[in-house]
């Protein structure tokens, strides 16, 4: 295959299909018919000598060649778009909608200062929150479902730091420490929190998946200990309400205590074992990263994160 004879329009179709992982949705995005999209994919497959996309019950699945090719295609298309039609952003006149994904507790801390700024200086900006129920936000970003994902993504960030091919970018917003949180009149109040007393208590775990095991349990296992998780919940606000009205103990980042809405009824203590810091990162797709509006949004989220830590319990 010679690049000189390659129809570059096929790369636009390839990018849309990779983003949507579905021929029908890609056709809608491109304002084309599905047969036209299918034909374009076939022509590109013939030109490159690779299947590229394999049909599944729910859409299409990219081959390894397609996965390795897409970041370069995405960057090239973004460069061309910016050169041909550079985007401007006048804050006072701008009208834009940004979609963001984050857990409830992080949103409770980030959104209030962000909304204040929007009300004051950017009246045409709207924000739409998308539920985040996993530690893997990349599919949302790759599909274009959201422009920003914010949260604790240790596995994802580790992979991003070791890769030069991915189109996902990231930035550390802030870091915090885990603490043991309980109600003020808890039976553990009268003595220091030792490892024995911690393990003897009943526990609540904030788990997006409902899986009754987390970072704490791995740390305890390394010490030959375990704990009883009486309850798992998937929201920090719910966790705060339950812990404030029971003898359950939970481990959460110290800065999220305010996000439970129950900080006046809760107290925290240092853990009787070591846990690594929790890092909150902001992730985005490079196709959005060069947009002046997106840069402005990231700057405001960065400031909101700094305000969050300055007001932590």
C-alpha cells in the first residue's frame, strides 16, 4: 500500500468508528449512511491488509493493529482541524457544554467553586455530570462521552505514565491521606486506635462495584490480619450518613470527610497501619486538550482542587 494513493477520507471514518465502536453511531456522527461507512471500512481494510474491526453482538471490536494506528490518526486529524478551523473562545460570549465524570464526593468538592466561577464570568457555559462507577474512565473519554474525568485512577495513571502512544492526557490535582472515620460517641473513642481494636470493629467500605474488598484489606492481609465488612455502599454521602448513626468504621481520604455532609458528627484518627496516599487526577482526550475552552475548564478545575485542599478538615 502506498500512502500517496490512500484516500485520507477513510481515516476520518476510521476515527469515528473507533470512537463509537459502532457503525451505526459512527454513520450518524459523520452524517453518512451505514452502508457508506461499512464500505469505507472495507476499503481501508483492503488498503492496509488488516481486518482492523471485528463485528460483535454490540458493535465492532478493534484489532491490535487498529488500536496501535488510532492514536496517530487521532493526532493528525486534530492538527488538521486546528490548522483549517482554529477555535476561538471569548469567555463572556462563549456558549459551550462540558461533560464531566467523577464520583459523588469529588463532585461535591469540585463543583461548588467551579459553578461560582461560571456564574460570575462565563454565563454561557453549561456543565453536565456523567456517573462514574469505575476506576477506568478511558472508554468514556475515547468515545467522547465526557471531556474530563476526575478521580482516583491509580492503575490507569500508571499505564499512562509508561506509554507514549495513548491519546489520553492526565494531570495530578491533589493528594490526600486515608484516615479511619467514625461517629463521635463510638466505643473506640476512649482509647487509641490500635490494630487489634481496628480489626475487632465492624466496617463500612465505599465500593463502586459492590466488591467487599479494597486497599485496606490488602494492607491488613500483608500483616496477617483481616476485618469484617458489614456494609458496602457506592456513595460517600450515604457512607457518612450510615457511619454517623452506627458503630461502623470507614476508611476514606481525609479531605472527603466534608463531602459526606456529616463532618460535624464524625471524627477521624490515623490508621494503625500504612496506606499509600490517594492521588486525584484529571484525565482528558488530546482531541479536546487544545481547545481554548477546554484549557479554561481545566484551569478552573485545578483552582477548585486547590480550594478543596485548603478547606479540608
